């Protein structure tokens, strides 16, 4: 099983990278409700009509590692709508000669699962574009309060992969 992974390197300290990852409103979604960063923290992510999940911090080592456990997941565009249930989202942070490396892994999101292509496209953009942008320019590209599920699918190149008519 090969879990989805994306890696970025930025010229920031591991502490700055850790802080940015926990600022989910600036790189993942402006609509997140809750908190992240300390073991036991929990927040809810939702793209209305498309996807929702609750993330609970299960491991938090500032400047080194952050793990979120997924519960209450619903993916409206696939047959197993709870496919993300009991998966883990992991950020490993390492200081290197080139800067700080952030290795993102969604444990359980593998090529054989139904949502892989759509979810990998979205995660890839959120990590390599939005989180990277937040760390390098101070501006991420999260799901906006004014966005729709359709606009989010289009933004990540997923409009052709999801039957939008079935979701309406």
C-alpha cells in the first residue's frame, strides 16, 4: 500500500513550519471550526455538498511532527462515503541543508481507494501550492468562505472526475 505523500522545502524554521501547518484557515479552509496543534484539539473541515471530516490531533511535537486522526468523514462523490474514516494525516518536519522539509502523508489514502485521484489532486494543491505559498509569500490559497463545492473541484482539476449533477 502506497499512501499519498507530498513534500515541500521552505526557507523557514521548523517552528515556523509547524505554526503554519496549524493555521489551517490560511492554507486549507477559511471555514474550519475548532483548533489544531495540541493533542486532543479537534476541528471540522467541510466543503458543502462534497466533503466533510473531523480531524483530531493525536500527536504533536512542535517543530517535528503533527498527526491528525480523521473521524466523521463523508465524501459525497464516492460509493464508500466514509472512506477517510480512521485514516491519519501526518506532517513530518525536518531541518535540512536546503531549508525545512515538510513531508505530508495521508495514511490510508492509497491508489486502490476510490477517492484517491480526486483527493490526491486536492491534497497536492493544498500542500504544494497553498501551504507552500503561506510559508514563502505569507498567502495561502484555502477554500474560501465565498467558494462553492463546484469552484473547489474546478480549482483542483477535479471537475471532470466528479459527477457534479449527482451532487446537486
